[in-house]
C-alpha cells in the first residue's frame, strides 16, 4: 500500500521564506547604496586632490622660474619680480624660461598673477612684459571650491619678510573644500639688484 502524502511546501512556509528573502534584499540594497555613495565621495575627493596638486605644481614651476627684474605696468609703475597682494591673498611673479614656439607677439619673460575670484583660484598672465594700457590679462581658472589662498615670503631664518632682497623662500598655503590645507615651500633664486 502506497502512502499518498503531499511533499510540497505549505503556504505559511513560502510566506516565511519570502519575508526572510525580502528583509535580506532590503538590507543588501541599503548596503550597496552606502558603498556606491562612498565610492563617489572618494572619487570626488581624489579628483579634487589631483586638481589641487596640479595647481600647486604649476605655482611651484612658476616660482622656480622667477626673474628678478623691474618692469612697468600700464600706469608706468615699477613691477618687481615678486609682488604680494594686500593681505597676502595673491601673488604676481615675473617668470622666464618660456620659448616662443608659436611666434606670438610676446617676450620670453612673462608676468603671472595668482589670485582668488570668489572661490576659484585664477592664474592670469599677459602676452607682453611691459604692459601697455591696451593689454589684457588672460585668465585661466585653475581650481574651484578654494576656501583660502595665502602667500608669504620667508628669509634664511624661516621668518616672515616683506623685503624682496631678503626673501629666500615663497610659501603657498592652499585650502580647498573637503581637503586639509596644503602648504608648499619653494626656494627662490638669489635676488641681485
């Protein structure tokens, strides 16, 4: 005699299994969303750090090409190789070492000016050295979300100085949103009058 019992799952067992599966799926989705959010935040921070390092590198390269020479602006005022803005919030450098491979109307020396416009670090430069009244700066936006940008000069004893003849180092302090302050100290060529 054969026993004819049903060997399937009951409705209650299926409902319990579905409830457990639903809870696991909800928890997995929340964990996955957290991982994706963390990935995007890490990628954003990584890109912001890369942009900041690129801006610091460009400022360092410009500082290393400093030329100590007096030139004039459009008003006839003397411009030295280094000029700090008020409250050390920007800097103008006279740099050399550029080749004129495109035959543009410019010198192989150039003034560059780093400053903040809102929360953007801008590098301005001019095509000609002695800036006539009709010369306009070419502005290049280097970095967004800058909280602060400070520049200072140090003497041989690492003391702050405003005297160009005593300056041995230039210090760039750059604070970008979401990152720690990055400080770069660059040695300056000797100043000869």
